[in-house]
């Protein structure tokens, strides 16, 4: 601690008193931050503040960082050290090769959800519905891949829809956004493909109290005692909103594959299919309209 000015004996001014503080460098800030957060995350946060590429940051470790940018970076690093997800701090996350704006109003897009885009791309159809769109990542990636499709996206959260609309505009795709609870705003409408990444974590799952998910909207994650409440509603409601031969596919928890296969069969779905994510876990299930 430097003594306050009024207590300091004259003739022993510090560099700060003389206005000679050396601006921190990229290297010194990264060294400082890595004592509390991983270096890879510190780099992402600093790149975000400086607006530079990974290569540019690496190439100029001695680059001076202004005091204002230094303060901004330290504030973000401190919030990360408290647990706030990097995606909420930078406001963006990549999904299916596209950059999405994210805020704490939406779930942070996850790699395993890309499986649902792959499924849509395999069998292109016209009318596609994304239930619980959140950031819009799924609907927008599908619309981008299938320009002929008419994509509708629903969410119960107005704040999430604001983020999703902004993302659709950013990527120049026309997606129809509707606010509503699952099928509530879709009276009388039918689709060729229904996709969903619903909440599916059990309310009491200790995972909800750990790491990044603590900062995500609870309503996008948790769904009743077994995590199946919303999946049950989607499976039960889908047949009335599928065109003949239309298909439903949704993401679910790592241990829910047997339960969701049973739910699909009970609801009369045929040609039931389950797919593994990159980690080898059965992660997406679906079937065709009864
Ligand atoms: N896969 C997410 C998690 O485990 C949950 C996402 C979801 O509920 N749709 O945190």
C-alpha cells in the first residue's frame, strides 16, 4: 500500500504522484489475471476488450493497454473469478459456425445442440418449428442452412425473444418469433419438423449449483423432479402440430434416453431414433408422427 498523499513526506513522491505510471502490457495483464482464472479465458476477455484477434494478441505481448481498457479487463476478470460465464461477459458464443449474442436472459448455446441442426439439414423440409428458442441459435442456424424453409421459433420469455430477434437480424434470416408456452401460441398450426432443446435437468440435480449453470436462467435448465416435465408436454403436444409424416426431435439429459424412448412410444411415435453427441452420450431422441 502506498501512503495517501497527505501523509507522504515531501521529496519521496512515487511514480504515481508524478503521473509516470507505466501502462500495463498485454503480457502483464494476462500474468496478473492467470492467478485467478485460466489463461485461455483471460485471453478471451482481453481480446474482447481490445477488439483484436487471437493472433494479434499473441503477436504483441508488449502492447500497452490504456488505463480504461485495463480497468474494464480487471472488472471482467474479477467477475469471471466469481463464476460468471465467459459468454455472458463477452456477450457472445459461437454455435454451428455462427456468432450469437447472448445475455443472462438466455441459455448459453452448447455444442451438443448442434446435433439438432445436423438432423434438420439431413432431411430438408419446409415448415420447421423450434420450441424454447432462447438465443435463437437453433432456429437461426437451421434457417441459415435451409434458406427454403419457413422457420418458426417460440419462447415463453420476452427477454429471450429480444435476444433471438437481434440474432436473426444479425445473421440476415427471416424467422417468425412467437411468445408462448410450448404449443400455446400455435393453435391449429402444423409443421414438418419440430425441434427443441427444452429444460431437462432434475430440480434437485447438484449440477445446477455448480459452475456456469448457476448464472443461466433456471427456467431454461430445470424441469421437475426427474427433469422430464417439459419433455412430457412436448411429446404429448407434438402429434397435433405435426403434418402427416412429420418428425419431432429434442435434446435430453445423459441418462434420460430410456425414459424418453418410452414416452415417444406411448404417444404413438413411430420410427423412433436416438442419436449420440460427440461425447458418445445418447443426447437427442425423436420419431415420426403416429
Ligand atoms: N446440457 C445442459 C446442462 O447440462 C442443460 C441444457 C438444457 O437443459 N437444455 O447444463
